[in-house]
């Protein structure tokens, strides 16, 4: 990367802040972000979850719908659950990033 004149900007899409939260997900987000920066890329955090009341209500409603349809399945690993953070991330300006990195 030292020979490149322009530094690539990577949008790091994660639910926790990979710059400050060293213990979230056993430090995986923090360590991954640190490794990407050590290679020479510029990282910017893109939050993937909204903290507002509407998001929390929507999450609970979808969780109940999931339980009614699938029974005792794990909601956090379902397709319905994965669409919530993506929909929130799409509201943000992602065009300024050269690459979007989604760990996990």
C-alpha cells in the first residue's frame, strides 16, 4: 500500500463500534478493524443498528412473528433479523466508501 497515492476507504459495517469496543464479540470486531488498518487502509465505522424506539419495537414485532411462523427457532440467525440492520445501513450515505466490509 505504500506505493499507492490514494488510500482506499473501507466502510466497516458492524453493530458495535470497532474503534472503542474491545470486548464486543470477544474483541473480534476490534481486532479485525485493527488488522485492516495495519495493512494501510482507512476505516470508517458504519453503524448497522439504529438505537431508536421504532427500531426496538420493529425488532420485537418481527421476533414475535418469527416465533409464530417457525416456533422455537433462533430469531437472531433468521433472514428476517438480518434484514433490519441492512435496511438501516441503506439509509446512510455508503457511496463515499470504496468498499463495504461486513464481518461475520
